[in-house]
C-alpha cells in the first residue's frame, strides 16, 4: 500500500494559529522527526492517572521514537499544539495498512493540565477531522476505559457512538486489568459536529 504524505496534502493548512478562551495563542503544526523531547517533556507534566491507558507510552523515549517513525512513514498523522516552545497538547490519527481497514483511523487526543477546558481539545479534534477527510478515511475509532466518563461524554458530543465493550482488555501500569470501550463515527459530517464544546 502506498501511504499518503500528509505534508503534501496539508501544506497549506499548517502551521496554524488558534486562540484559546483565555486569549493565549497556540500554534498547531504537523509532528515531525525531532519532536521527541517536546513530547517527553509534555508527558512529564501529566498526572499519573493520565498515563495509565495511553496507546503509546509517551514516558519512554523508544516508544516516542517509534511514534515519530510512523509519522515519517505516513501511518500516523499527528498535530502538535505549542505555546511558545512548550507542547500544550496533541491529536493523532493512526491508520492500519491492512487493505480491509485502510479507510479506518484511530483518533487520540491529549491536552496538558494547564490547557484544559479552554477549547484546545475541540480545536485539535476539528483539525484532525479535516485531515481524516483529506486522507480519505471513512470511519474514526476512539478507545477508552468505561471509567473515563469525561472522554466518553466528549466524543458522544461529537457524534461518536459505542461499538463494543471488551472485558479485561487493557492493563494499567500496576498490572490491573480493565475493560475497553470502542466508539466510532463516520467521517462525513464530523467537522460540523466539532464546533460543539469538547472538554478533554
């Protein structure tokens, strides 16, 4: 499968500046090779509870390096939001190269504690919806645990619906198992929904 290069598709869209509800101006750009340290510094500021169920362990340099390799290879598209030199949050969509799921992407959003409830999560999500459409994705998936009620509510406001509940599917850093909720949404019309308040 020949992967689409997001830099070619979205050169005219990034970098982009957005204003938060507290009037801070944030610059969004596509992730690239060399962003390792900014992501590791971001992870170091997150509460432990935020790190329990991340798909990529962004505390580990090798995991972050692998994430950015996927960005370079075109399997992952990630938008990083910077407040000056500080990473404030990110959104990413992963694509599976298998032919039967090539039109499906998994979306993840993470916003730093100092930037929550200011509209950053909503604006990041709106941008990734645009990217999903540009890349020809037809469905987006989001994974979370049943106790992550805030994340579920946020995605429901965007029109995501629960697809499945997998028992004892994920394990936290302490070795305890948890169920996994899978939510999905068709890409068509997502940008219209993205104007709704998203608190992540």
